[in-house]
C-alpha cells in the first residue's frame, strides 16, 4: 500500500500541466492561454478590432500558438498562420509585452495574470 501511495504522489505532479493565462491591455487588447508543458494554446482578440482585420486579414478571433520558446526572461510566442502570423514577446518578470503583428505594425502594453474582462471605464 505504501508503494502505491508513493507512486501516486510521484505521478500526480506530472499529470498536472502548468497553464499561462494572461489578459493583455494595449491599443488592441487580447487574451493569452497556453499550456507551458505541451506548448499549445491560443491568443484571442476581441471582435471589435476591425482596423487590424482590415490591415492584415489576421484578426479578430482565436489564433493558434504554433511555437513557444523561453529565452532568458521572455516568452516568445508565434501565432496565426506561418508567414502571416504574429510574434508576441512577454517579459516573465514584469509582464510587459511587445506584439509584433508585421514588420511595421507593433503594439505594446502590460498583461495581468488570469483571464479578465477589459475595463469599460476607458471606453468612449
């Protein structure tokens, strides 16, 4: 019985995956949800980002993360379709981000842990 309990104790942490869930605020806000173990996840853009949709035919909606790398203090996430997707850099220490949508379109801002609604107090 002790061996069974010990085996269960050792295996149970392996079954739990670590999720990164962020709400990121900028001119074009979005949500990030990614499993750090499997490196699979999504970036979700609200439906009201029509300007970006016009520019890139990339937004709005859910975009699949197809690459996740950890480099120094940063997560580097590549999302969307290869060749037409974006690159998201997130500082793991202070949660500042740079979202490079194309070579000449970028947004930056800060993220908060967890998935939250965006504040309505700033809306016009």
